[in-house]
C-alpha cells in the first residue's frame, strides 16, 4: 500500500511493474525454500537407502553363518560334505527342525530336500551346494521362480516334440 502510492502518482504502469516484481521475487524465494526441502529429503532418502543395503548385507551374512553352523554340526565325519544319512540323522532332532523353520526352509521331506541340494548328483552335498540350495529354498516361491520353471518346462516339451517327430 504505502510504497505503491508514490509510484501510482507518477504513472499507473510503475505500480503494476512493482507488483509484478514483488510477485516474481516471492516466487523466487519460495522456489529456493522448496528446493532446500527437496534436497534435504533426497539426502535423507539416500542415507536410508544406504542403511537398508547395509542391513540387508548384515542379514545375508548372518544367514550364511547360521547355515554354515548347521552344515558343520551335521557333518559328523568332518569330511566337508553331507551324506543323505548325515542329513536325515541331523534333521531328526526337533531343535534342528525348528532351526530350519527359523531359516524359512521347509524340511518335511528330507530326501527330496537332499536331492534339491545335491546339484551334481554325487549323493554328497558340499558346503557351497548347501548354502546355494538353502538360499534358493528360503521363503516362498516367487514369480521369477515360477516363470523359470515354466520356461524350463517349455524347453523340455519342445525337445520332446522334436524327438518324437
């Protein structure tokens, strides 16, 4: 109000130009304030992402160490591999079954589980096969697991079709 009167007394265009100037400067200041908030939020989000990644890495390392402990406890002959007999004997313990459930691995069918872990079909499971298998079996089937099965099934079906022709 008071600043506009002298400008309006000279000419009305000056008053309009001054109002436009105030409007643009207000928008500029608000833009800087909003930009500061956005930059701060982005920084917090990146730190949150970093903490999430470090937490996940810590969980994976903990999971690996628990699986290794299980493997070494089950490897009664200290051969560095698990036989089916060692595996099933170790799974007879209720605490071991509960431990496997805590690792999110279903151990209802020990023989089938052993076959899934024994990738190279030697009737011996190495620690690497055991860890990889347990990681694959952890939790519920995911969409990618189902799609991989469908793809493998389609490939086998196509091969069978070529053979029977």
